[in-house]
C-alpha cells in the first residue's frame, strides 16, 4: 500500500516566501508538493490540468496585481481541497473563510503558526477528510519529549514531564501511568489517546495494553511464539511484547534475526 | 474632529495599509529564514547556510528600501523632506541604485548590463536612487525571469539621462501597462507620491513610449 500523502500546491508570487514555505514544509513528511505557481494564469493552468487530487492549496491573495480568490472558483470540482491563505493582506480574512479555508496566516509566518494551521487539515469537512489528512493532524498535535502536561494525581493537579513517563498500561477505560521515579497514577481514557499523543520517536506500543518509554528499555529477550520479553529500567517485572508489535519493533529498529 | 480631518485620516490609513502590506513580504523571509538558521544551524550544510544567509540579506535590502521610502514619505507629508541635488560621481549614483534593486535582479535572475557615459550627475543620493529603485523594482516584478536588462546613464546636453530597457519587445509589452497603471495610482500609493515629489525636486521628466524595448527614460 502506498504511503498516504497530502498533495499540495503553493501559489505565491514572492520567491523568498515560496522558498520559506518549502523549507518549513519539509518537517511534515506527509506534505507532498506537487506544484508551484507564481502568477494567476500559471496557477489556473496548474489547477485546471492536474489529474491528481489536490488536498491542500496554499494561497497568497495578491498575485502580481491579480486577486487569487478567483482561483478558488476553479476548485469547485475539487471540493476536498483545503485552502490555507498565507498573505500580507489582513482585509480579506472574512471573505477567505467563505471557502474551504483551514486558516488565514498574515505574513510574516512562523513555523509554529504554520504547524497550527496544518493541524486543521481535514477539519473543515470531517466526512471528506482523507486518512492522510487525519495522519497529519495527529502528527502535528503530538506532544514533544520535552513537553509538560497537567495531570490529576490523587486529586492534585501536577505537571508531568513527558520524558519522565516510564510506561503506560491500559486498564479498560482507564490507564495506569508509571513515572521513572516510581510514582504511579490512574487516568481516565483509552491507551489509544496516549498512543496518538506521545512522541513517536520516544515511545512505542509493545502490546495492546502497554506503551513504553524507549529510552528506558534495558533489553528485549525472545519469548515463546515470536513474542518478546522487555525489561524496563526501574521495573523488576518484565513486560510481554506481543508477536505483532515485536515484529514491528524488529522492522523499525532493524533488529537482527538473532533474537 | 472635523469632516475634513476624518477624511484625511481615512486617506492616510489607506496609504499606511499599503506600506504595512509591502513591509510584511520581506519580513516573512527575514524572520523565517533566520528562524530556520537558528534552529537548524548544525544540521545545515555550509551551502545551505549560505543560501539562507543570501535570502536574509536580500530581504533585508528589500526591507531597507521600504523603510527608507516610508521615512521619506512621512517627512514629505510633514514638509520635512529636504531634497538637495548636488553634483555626484555617476558611478557612485549607479552603485547606490544597483544596491537597492539587487534582490529583485537576483530573484528574477536578470542579466543586468550597465553603461555609464556621464562622468557626473546632479542628484540627491538619499532619495533619487530610492525613487528610481522603486520604479525599477516594479518593472522587474512583471518582467520575465532570466532576461537581459540594460541600464544606461548618459549625458544629454548637460542633463542626466537614465534609460532602462530590455532586449525583448514582448517583455516591454507585458511590463509597460502594469507600470503605467501603477504610476497612475498615486492617490492610493505613497511610493508613487514620493516618486513624483523627488522627480519634481530634480526637475526630471519621464517618458515610457520611446521605443519597443525601453521601459522608461528619465531625464533630469
């Protein structure tokens, strides 16, 4: 199965702004730039002739004197296209949101502002949001390893560092959260919520009921029936790595077949 | 507040909005690429670092042009703009002008050919190159990328004559209507208001229909 991508077109007449957007978008692997245009006619031709579905149109308002809002009329046959305005004009914001607009960013644009805007991809019409769009939303909304979250621990609100989480275990509609210092507490919510929020590079699901902090993994031994036994720093009892997740771990981290 | 002052405030706001819009463009590259440099400096190759720095430099020049234009315009409407044309070396005049149009030239990969046939010119170096740069930058905005543009500074019976032309009549046909429209919109554009004030102070005249390759001819 091919990797889902967000096919994106950038319509912008300022070369430095195009270069900047291109650099910023490199941090979003699912964003696939399929075309760029700097003039109205060039953009109209591009939109009109592309056979590929356009998932995202990043649009400047003023294209060397022409108003790019007219371009949106050409998208009528492409209703799934989300539009992100990046412009120096402030006065078109209200008009812009009459369309399938996910955000209206006034220059100068920052990486954080762009990230926030991209997190809205697919949110304009949930029913038409593709899997790829939802993936981008998920990725953009992920917490960073250095982030802090506010948790209710035994009726006290406390800030927890994501990096301090050792492992998370599912208990029905609740999850047990264990910190590296041995503190354990229960939170309401499915383990899937944590899986979608925790940073992918630092946490990994090893079982339908367990997510572990990869930085604290001491070793993984081979178990029975292609399962694994994982030892985590600070925990005397090992964790079972289910067959499916063990296979994913081996592929992802390129473990050899010696296990 | 009288009706007249309300009306004046409204006009000024339109002009200020135009400046605000023009300024956001270069600041986008200036802030964005400096942010990238700060965050990713160690991961970038030397070539990438140089690319980013070049973009920052170009955007800084564009920003400088906008800011200087704005300051001159504010001085102008408050009757504080002093334009003092003096005899200057033509090479120095051309260098001041080229510095201000360098980002647009570079972005459009223009092959710029200059010719200086006048030893000196009478000019206020702080505002005349700025006014001409704004006009040239507007021409470049509509010019096709990669073309050759000639900028000739001549001496015509004691007067300076600056001719901006291209080698391709199609480019001239594309650029001229846009530039004429721009020059006709002085009431909504402070850059053009300043342009005409500076031209008047130098007793300069501009023509645009000399031949099929000349963008404009400026005589002062």
